[in-house]
C-alpha cells in the first residue's frame, strides 16, 4: 500500500510497488495485520479521561471494596469534589447500591460525587448535597439513595463546576491518547447541558489532537431558526447524541411500557414529552440538521418513532432521510419499528458491549426486565436486516473504549439470533462511524486507492473469514474473491489484537 499526501494512492504486489515508488519510505509490517482504523460513535471524552486519571470504580466486586477504594483515593487527593465513576451494584453480592451514609462514613466531611456505571444516577455525600441549591425539591431526590432524574443532573452540573480548566484538559488528553492507542482515529462526542456542559464541549472541539472529534449537542430545538442558532453557538455537527428521552435500565430510569420486573412500582422516567420530541425532529428536518435522541426503554423508542413518522408525513421521507437522524442505544425495538427506521434512513448508534456486560439469563437485563424481555435487547441482526445503518460505539466511560471488544460482542451476542457477522460488526465499527457523521464517499473507512490513509497496524493471531451463522463458516479465501480476512475473535478468553501503530490521514498518532 502506497500513501501519498495522507491519501492511499496505490495497492498491489510488493515488487511492483517498489518499482512504482522507488523513493518511498518503507514500513515492513513483519507479519502484522493492517486494517481501516476504528471510529467510536458514542463517547464522553472528558468523563472518560476523568476515570482514567482519577477514581475509577469499575470492576469493584462489592460495596465494601468500592468504599475502601474511595477511602484510599481520598487519603491521597485533596480534590474540592471527589469525582468518581463506574460502580455497579448489579454485580455485587448484596445488590445494594451506595447510600449517602456509606460515603459519609468512608470519607467524613468530604464532598463526593460517584456516578453509577450508566451515569443516570449517582451516590452523593451529605457534604456535597448541602452545597447544591434546591436539590431536595428536584425530581429523583432521595436523602439516602442515589440521586436520579433532575436531582442527578443538577448535582452533576454542580460537581462538574468544581473541576479546574487544567483538570478537564488533562482528562481530555488522557482519553484521546487512550483512543489512539486502541486504533481509533475518530470519536463522536455526545455532549449536552446535563452531560458535560457547553464550556467543556467547546473546549473539547478546540483541542488539538490526532484523534478527530465530531461533536453532537443534546439540546432540543424549538424551530428551524433555533436549530441553526444552536449549531452556530456550539460548533456541533448535529443536535443529536444524548438528548435524553429517558434514562437507563440499570438505574431503573429507562422509560418502559410495562413496569420493571424487580421494581413493579415504576416504569422509569420520561424526560421529554411527545410534543418536544416531534418539534425537535421537525425543526431539524426543516433546517437540514441531524437530530437524534438517547432512547433505551420501549416507551421512549415508541414515542420517537411515532414522531418520526409524523414528520415524514409532513415533509416527505427523502427530507427526513437526508438529515441522517440518529438514535443512541436503541436497546428495545420491534421488527415493525426497525422497518420504519430503515425506511427513514435513521442511524442506530449502538453499543454491543452493553450486551456483553449485562446480557444473558443471569445478567442485569434479566434482573431488571425478567428473562424473556431481557433476552430481546440490542437486536443488532434485526436492525441490520431492515436496512438500519449501524454505527458502533462504547458510551465510554460506561463501557471501556475498546473497539475489538465491541466487534466481538456484536458477533457473539448473548442472544445468538441478534448476532451479526464479524465482517458486518467490523464495518459498523469503522465505515459505520464515518457514515453516521454524514460521510458517504464510498471510500472513507476502507483501504482503497483514493481513500484517506487512516488505518491501524495490529499484532494478532490467526485471520479467518466467517459469518454469524454456524452453517456458513467460510467463504472463499481466494484473494480474487476480495473477501477480507479478520482476526479470529471466537475465543472469548483469548487476547484481543494489540495496536502497534495508528495512522490518521497519513499522520502517525500512536506507536
């Protein structure tokens, strides 16, 4: 492969290449594997960075271990607000979350904000609660339990305000460096008023780094003019990403049609009503701007898809499809809804690692929804079969930013009928991310002459050609068939490919 000026200029046999480009700088792969670089279609860069350089509570196997980690961290840091992330009580023996009294006992008098793994609730110490104006009157407030809904949003915003400019900058750099080290050349930041705030969003888009950042701003538009104004004020590529229609299943804030299996007194939280959803979609469609929402529960999904249908009736299917509207997460979707999304060209920005972490008959999904409902989540094969474009992401720091793990989770879904082939999963983690941000040149995200030279070099084991169907284990391996081989990901215990070098538009950004 020859690269000239950041573009792939030629691909062919070695001998001919050396003749065609006698003065080229030669990189011998020495048996390594080269492939298009990855794109993560849903991240929260600063929050990811804070978990890298700060208090990371993911992987804690009990409440006691989590609190011990908090105490140790507090003893070594004098942060105005101790900011931590990643605890998940669904993995603990007693299934009890962190309570206010737990934090007060572990670090007396300290202001502590610890977001749950899904970032839709947080354990908050008394010292911090006392500083947040009007907290007790906000929906989702409880004096001892983790805060959810509006109470969580206002507390997160207050805690975020305690972070210095330098702390945010260090966090962003750590996150983008981590992304580059894993073969990623582009990430989609899903920002918004309740997630990171406008100041952080603008700082991120102004950050100089080899990893390309495309920002989506989650704020509802009132009319086409307001939509254009928000784009101009934020620098966002679209008014999509984490514009919350509902919350998350783990925090029992995803909005369901039927009550939670383990909490029959609630169906979750609806953050946006039907009128707001439809007005936002209509405004963005008229303005030619990508719109989108965070939707997880089946009631939330139905509200958005119904609104999409009405907007399409009003302005026509082509007008809707041109905008490339996107839905984040989209965990609970029916066949009829998938068909409508495919017809309207709506992009599914989904996170296969959710299923790897919480799926299966003994997982959090089954606990929250019951085994039958829990087994129907994240139906990747259904979406693909109805022509819904897939773009894969991590929602980091909710799940680790790890693209090969994402591909493996999609190809080996806990519900086998929801799996897609490794080849389709790899495409959704590469070309899918570029298409989701409106790049449809047919070349970006591939290794073909004329494509941007954005690729990664990997140390890996055997390469195979396979599909998600056990009855079709191999296609032709003849090079003339042009079917690409990919790393064998079938062994869940085997090490994933190791990134040796990441290149974006001809520039080495890692390795």
